[in-house]
C-alpha cells in the first residue's frame, strides 16, 4: 500500500463580508424605522417599516457578497452605483447623527449654497396677471372653472424655479464632478472626494434642520422626510453622474504619496459604453426631476 499523503485540512473561513454587510443593513433598516417613527400609526406605517428593514438587510447582504468597498471600483457601472449608494448613505446617516445628537445647532448650515443656492429665491408675482391678460380670466376644463392668474402664477413659478435649480446644479456638477473626474490618484477619481464632502454637507444640513421648508413638529423625522422629498434625489443624481463618467480620467498618478503624473486617454471626445451612457442619462433626468420637486415645494410654501 502506498503511503497516505498527509494533506493540509483547509480551514473554512466565515464570510465576514456578508455577515458584516447584512448586520449593518439590518441595523440601518431598523434604525431608520425608529428615526422616522414610521412603524407608528397605521398599517401603511407598519408596511413601510417592514419594507425598510427587509430592503436594508438584503442590500447589506448584497454589498457584503460583492466585496464591500470593492464595489466602488467595479467594472460594471451598476455595481459601482450600488456601492456608492451603500457607503454614501452610511456616511450621510453618520454625519446626520453627529450633528443632530452632538452638535445640536439649529440652522447652522442655513446660509450655505446647498440650502440657499447661487441666486436670490423670490416668487415672481407678475406671472399671474400676465397670464390673465394673455389667456383670459378663467379656464373651463372638464366642466370646472379655474382662475388663470392663480394657475399661471403657481405653475409658471414652478417651471421657472425648476430651470433655475437645474442650472444651479450644473454650475457645481460641471467643475466638481465632470472636470475632477479627469484626474485620478490610485483608484480614486477626485470627484469621489467632492461627492463625500457633498454628502457630509447634506448630513449637516438635515442634522441641524437648516432647510428652508417647514418640517412639522417632529424635529428628528421632519427634516429627514423633507430631505427625502427632493434632496435625496439631487444627491442620487450627483451619484449617477459621477459613476457614469469615472472612465474619463486622463491625468493619472499611481499613489497619493507618489504624484508622478502621466496622461492616459483623451480629454475629448468622451467615450461611453451603453451602460455608462444609460446611467449618465438617468443622472440628468433625476437631476431635472429633483429640481422640479424642490421648485414645487418652494412655490407651495411661498406663493
């Protein structure tokens, strides 16, 4: 009989990425239900709580299964989006918690560009009378009569603020996302740094209730709900635009400690894969939709 070869018994390692990701996702899901108090009230609240908990758990499991931080550098743009959503939301919630529970300074970020924009926000009261002169005093639609001055005044302002908000966002998107994506150090495009700072600023704004809209009596859940109505979609549109253009890097350094720059690729024209182009278009559409949502809220509370 031949000698039995002594093979090394391979130790099975626990899938810590999956365990940690699932645990964090579960914790965030449960935490958000308590923060927003959505489990109270009626069946809609309880259903929302179950959805949040299950979604958080599943999303955490998915992030852990696919390598955690490795998702941020995945070749597939949709996996990159998932990674940035996961770690971006964790950064936002941690920042929110620090400012809400520790800093406790109301309206601390009220005068920042994130809240006040680059232009003066004033309702144009002349749109309603102008509409009444052009289209008449009343409209009859479906057997109902509507005042033209009121309708044009509201929706004219909503349209005008949507355009201004969209252009306002592009003022930041073009230099701080598109142009910084041309510079890459190691695996990181510089746009990721701006996105992290932007996320921290939103966390500070919501944590200090520095929003321009009323948030109700609940000082914890109110600002988060208002943020979810428009700010979350602005943030997500920035994320889509950043991840879909990360391939633009043409000035590259190997490490943060070794800035030996070399040129890779072309500055123009920009090359997109079908998936990258799709995510880029989604980003612009989300940005337009979130601009409309913010404009609608602003006009509703200020008209």
